[in-house]
C-alpha cells in the first residue's frame, strides 16, 4: 500500500469544513497563525492540534470511551490524550459532531506516513 498524501487522501476529509474554519487562529511559538484546512502547509504545521481536536470525542466528560485503545491519541510522552479544548467538528446544531472513525484513522495514518503533500 502506498503512503497517504494530503491532496489525494486527506484534503477531502475536511472539504465541508474549510469555509467554516477560515477565521480560526491558533497561538504558535512564532505568534498567531490561521488554520487553513484546505492548505497542505497549514494542515501539516497544525497536524497535532488537528489530531487533538478530531480525537476530542474519544472520551466523555467522565473519562469513559467506546473507542478501542488502539485508536486513542497519545502525546509525545505516550500519555493518552483524553480531552480537547475544542473538539472538531462541533457538536450539533452547529456541526456534525465526531468524524467517522475511518476518517480519524486515515488522518492519523497520514501523520505516521510522514505527511506527504
């Protein structure tokens, strides 16, 4: 199987959210930058923040989950990430709620594959 690419495999995952996310700015070490879900360089730069956001529904407020452990997001130290400041996409009525697990898995695999354009 070939490695995943942004243009072929990832950009479409976020296509319906691109316009609604045009004003999202995030703090970085270099200052504030705007997240552009349709832009490869932006998605690559913010890949971890995106992962935290799309995994934001993995655990509920009580720390419970229905997601199998092999799909949990882990931070650089290997700790399970159990919360997100802003889960993405937003819950209804403003959004669709959790992305399908297959879409989350695809994004995670793209990151592991080296985030090819």
